[in-house]
C-alpha cells in the first residue's frame, strides 16, 4: 500500500521542534480499522521518508527524525486510543514542546472516507483520543489533521463497533490518496504554512 515514495535519509540533529502524532490502537487486529487512520498515516510518512517508528519510549513507538529540515518526534502511542494524552504529555514535557507544535493525525466519523480536514485548534468533537490529549496538555491549541473514516451505516449502530471495524478494500483505495495528502500537508504545517495546507488539502 505504501510504496510510492522515493527513499531518503533523515538523521536528526539538535533539539526536537515538533511532535507528530498518529492516533490508533496497538495490536495487529486493529491495523486496518477506522480508528487507526492516524497510525496508517504515520506508517506512510515513515515509508516516504525512510525511517522506522520502532523505538519504545513515552508509552509509544517513536522515531526521532528530520522532516523538511525540522527535527521531529514521530509517535504512535501504545496506550490505546482513550489514553493517548498520557503518552503525548510525557513526550511534550520531556522535550519542552508547546501544544502548538504538537500535530495530531486521527480519524473522523463525520467525514467520508478519502476526505481530509486540517484545523489549527479546536474542541475534541466527541473523539476520545483528542479528549485525552486536551485533558493531559490542558490545552486545545494544537493543530490537527482529521482523516475521514466514514459515518455509521445506521444511527443505532454502536459507535465503538464502527470505529474498530476494518476498512473495506474499496475504502482503503479511497483512503490512500488522503493519507498521501496528509503527509504532504504535514510538511507544510511544519514550515508554518497551515493556511496553505488547508487551501490545498481540505476537502
């Protein structure tokens, strides 16, 4: 799925400037579930820039790497979704990184699969992972990229069952270009070009 990018080497030097976080749940059974859209984006980013998110620290799998010349800690929290903020708080406190330099990528059931929405800040919108981050950072001023994972097929459908259900094959094909665009948007956001990222990639 993630094989479209040229390999490059990105050794990190200096103090980390940003935390880039993809939200999801650990374990193979969750890999291609809707709630793991953030993890899938981090996997694509790692493939694109030739790094591995495989070091265990801050209750997460992380990589300390450079993206567009910026030293970043790329994270996949292993706390399970509802406690994502614990991992991010530990990392942010350790490196003294302010919330506005924590970029979070996660799933959004209000958007169709393949759609993407970038925001500078905001409420949790009912997303428990974001709710945890806001609680632990005591701040909602962090930029985020929301990846559409599709609305519940029926209003009475259990929300938890829906977000931990797997994407269908045709949905994965629709998701892939959105993940690619999210990776491109991330690079712009690291360069303080959030408005440009919004104009180019919000859908």
